C-alpha cells in the first residue's frame, strides 16, 4: 500500500527552524509518492561485477562528484589525487585563482603521474621523465628527437571539468554533461543560511570497509536502524520522528535531538539531559541541570553553542536550537553528504575501494565555522584507517568514534548476508524512502 501526504503537510527548512520545539512530522515533498511502494530491490546490485562495471561507465564517468576542499590545495602547485573505482584524477591549483583536474596518467605509457597529495612545480612521470607544466601543457620529453610523431600542441594532459561550491571542488569526467550549477539543483539555496565556504576542514578520516559502497552509504540515510544499532541514544533521539524529504535527484532527512524516541515514551527532562551530556561529551553529566521552565533540548543546545563557539571563536548566539542540535543531513547524489546547521558539522563521502565491488572507502570530515575575518587554518591531513581499525583509533572524531563503530559493525554482516539471501531486498515505504529514491536516480544514469 502506497502512502501519500497532503501538500499542506510539507515543511521547508525555514519553517522547521521556526517550529524547532515540535516533533518532526512524517512528510515528503511533492515528487515523493512516485518513489514509494513495495517493490523489492535486487540484491545483486551490491556485489555483481557487471553492475559495478556499469557504475564505472555510466555513473562515475558521467556525474559530478566532490573531490576535495579548496583549502586542501591553497597554494599554486598543491594537488590532491581523487580515486574513484578504476579512475584517478589529479586536482591541482595551477594559479592563485584557478584549479584544474587531469586524468592521472602519463601520455607516454600510462604511468600514474601523482599519488596522495603534495606540492609540485610541474607534473613529471616517474618512469621516463615526461613532464607537463601545471597548466597541462607538455614541457619536456627526454630524447625528444626520438618522438618526431609527437606534436606538443596535441599532447596536453586530458582534463576533467571542474566546479566549486561551498568551498568544495567537484570534478566531472564527462566533457558534454550538464553544469555543476544545474546538477546541484536546490542545494545552494538550502545552504544559503549555512555557507560551507565559511568553514574549514578540522578533521578528515578515511576508513576502508569490507562492503559495497552502496551498503555503507545506505546505512547513513535512514534513522530506522537507531533502535537496534544505537540503543544508547534512544533517550534523546526522535528516531521515528525523522522527516525524509525527496528532491529531483537529491534528498535529506531531519532527525530531532533532545527528545526521546517514540519507542520509549515520555521521559524526565533531567534524565534526557544527563544521557545527552554523557554521549555527546558536552559536559559532566553529574553537573548538568535542567532549570525549571527549560527542556533538556534547550540546555544541550546552549552547551554546544558555548563549546563550539569557545573552540572556534565564532559567534553562535543567534543560532537556533535546531541548527545546534538536530541532524539536518543532506545527500547530494551520488555519494556526498553535507550536513546543515552547526552542532554536527559533518561531511560524509562513500566510494568504491579501487575496482573491488565488495569494498569501499568512507570519508568523514568535520567542518568548523570560521569567525568573520579570521584566517583559514591549514586543512587537516587525511587520517587513514584500515578495515580492521576502530574508528576510535582516530581520537579527533571524539564521541563520534564509538557511534561509527556501531554502524560499521553491521556493514560486513550485510555484505555477507546479501550472498546468502534467497530473495530480494524489501524496503519500508517511508523510513527507507531515501534508499528507494537513490536507486531510482541511480538507474536513470545506468539506463541512459
């Protein structure tokens, strides 16, 4: 049975902020009903080599995708290598106000030109020494006399298209695709209240996970798993009150914090506040007091304002409780999660791990606000974690490490279970509507 909702039920972000003390109602935007229903999802999408190859050809080589932050490459000659499946792209600052992206292969015999990140005056092949200028033009060929058939003008490094938004650098390998502005649809408008370009990358952790990238990605786009995976948070997480919104190809969810799960029923505000302080590490639970006339939600939001404001110097006095406390998580197709608000300054990204359909990389970044006029600190380097490492091995994540461990504990089990499953995947109509929407958009690309 398909569930539909009246147009009057729909909420914008601005309206939600005005109603921050109310439980989030279950609503969808007008495009949503076509993504609802009871059809099953083919399990082969998560381990099939043929499906992986199709994604490489029709998705990763065609779609805009976030490659790095601008502060990752602040100086001329700085570069970051962005790897996706079997593709590799060098994203480099070639002039103070210009960023370019090159396919990471020497035009002589295909050797990778760069790896990781760094700063170089030119792009030089480590095998035979062919060299290109930062602007991609051919500079030097050893024994140039032996290559009379090579014309300098036609041997510039092949480029990807580059665009920027919110301080992020996006690349697209398709020379004929749509613009980044068109691709982002309504995302810039929604983030006008939370300009991500006015933040800096304080934390970046990348973990290898033994699951398909979609298995990992989909574990983070619904709150339905909270009751079993994060039971300690039920005292202050309105998991079943989560609002899911569907757009053209992107979507979002809004989960209220500071209110108990409907699975638990009513709780004392003092008990909620103490559990939040314990888990979110914003104060000593024994010293947290909810004054008469206030709620645990208000106390927690005030504590986070003081904590983040004190740490960054940013003035958060005018920021609402919703922006400080709730999970306002956007998803930009196909693999990029910018969070809105200030209390959870998170960014996620999910990618295949090389050419393996049953392994992936999960990036977690924390973007902290910059005070007006303050210099931008250096971007945090990437802290790599192996498949057997705990997220807590990255202490810079703070209280998030144990929570990510709870999430990750499911992923290998899902990947193994998919092979044992004797039916296809069954999704909820509402709580998993973002999964259904994602696969609808994915198939539009793969069937194009």
